[in-house]
C-alpha cells in the first residue's frame, strides 16, 4: 500500500527544501496539493519522484522542483491574481491557488482543460478559472496580473503577456531559439513601458504554440517586441548552466547533495572519465551516504570477479578463501 502522504512530505523535504526552495508558502502548498490526483492512471506511485510524467495530448506534468522554482521566482502572495499559460494537468495552477486569491489558466487542448477543470472541482479549488485558447494572447479581460507563469518554451516573451502585467508584476517563462531548449527567464515590469530581465539557467519545456509563440511546424513566429531571445549557446555554456558546485568529497555537504535520490529503488552511479581517482572517491562518498542515511542494502559493481568476490565475502562477514591470491593486485590497484 503506497503511503502517498509520506511521499509528498518527503518530496518537499528532499527535492524542494534541500535544493534551495525556501518560500514557506510554496513549500506548504506543495505539501497540501495531492500530485497523484493530477497524473495519468497507473503513474500514482511515481507522483512524488522529481521528474516529469507524460499526460494526454503529448504533454507532460513538470517535475515538482521546476513547478516550485517557477512559483517561487514569481514571488506570488495572498491577494494576488495570477495567469498561467499551459494548464496541462492542472497541478501548478492547483498549487498556486493555495497561495493567491485567484488563478486564471489557459490551455490550448480542450480535453486537458476540461480534465483540469474537473479535478479542481473534485478537490474544492474554487478560485481557479480555466479557459481553452491561445495562451500567448493572455487573458485581457482579467488583466492586469501580479504574476504570469508560462509552462512552455517560446522564442521570446510574448508582447501580449508583458503588457498584461501590472507594474511590478513578474513574468516567468522559458525562452530560446530552439523550441526544445530554453533559458528560464524572469521579466519584471518596472514601468509603463519598461522591463527588467533575470536569467535562471537552462531548462527544457514543450514548445509554446500560438500566435506569439511557435507554430505547429516549429518555425519561428516573430514578436513585435520579443524579450529575452536566447542566442545559440556553446557546449561549455550549456554544461555550465546545468552544473552544480560540489564541495570536497570529505565534506559531509557533498553526500547531502545526493539525498534527493534517497527515495529511489535503484541508483546508478556512472561517469565519463573511465576511472579517474576523483570519480572513485566521489562514488565511495555517495555510496556511503545512501547506505548510512537511506538504508540501501545492495551494491552491484562491474568489477574483476576475484576482487569483487573478496569484497562480497567481507561485507557478508564470511572468512577469506584459503590460499587465495591477495586481491587488488591487477586492477584497480
């Protein structure tokens, strides 16, 4: 029997709080909303793993960390009116509805919009309005908004959405010249016709389809005043955007970075250097953490059999083989 309440609390602690989400209202909203109610049937047991999951119409429900990060970036609070572009499963709108006064959410797929509307009704979330249409045009008759969150990547920040922000309002949107590779951008309206931008690093979302986004064909549609269009990045820039700083292997903080995987049934440890000394030290520290703090009981290693057998006998408290050659004389030394 799945303990989804426990899994939800663990998600908040491991995947959100320990990864830098600090807004208390966001964390409590993520703890309250049952994500299992927003995933496709059969995926409930994966609802609180930190990864996207498929939903209808070829779309996805974003990973919990990205949902929390975007909401925290938007700086929403009680009394706010928020627009979401890309309702999808409805999960992000449900989370925001626990914080703000009203959420307006637009979905271009009628089936997804209707399913989300039904979920909101079943959960009693009555401060969410759902509309089917082109989200790149916004929701003019409900504007201005304190925040707008876009759950799809566009070639730039649509002019219509920027103009529907209240002064001081925040637009959070993935943008980039590649429909499948973007930068997470925060646009703040600082005046009647002035905006500031902040770049929060590389992300990958489904394309933003619409008049001021991408067409179905994937070719670019020009905006009258696009904001934050990303140039093509080099491979080192993409690696730098995705990389996380690591403390020394002997520092307890190094092992703690991998607590986010502590609830997995299987963790695979691989690397691209084919056996640098740093990798062996890192793998040892990660393995120790998973065993001591998260109860892992099996370690499977691709290794020379005589050496692996010696280790296996040791961890099972069995005596060494009589007259056996000393281990670790060939590889690794």
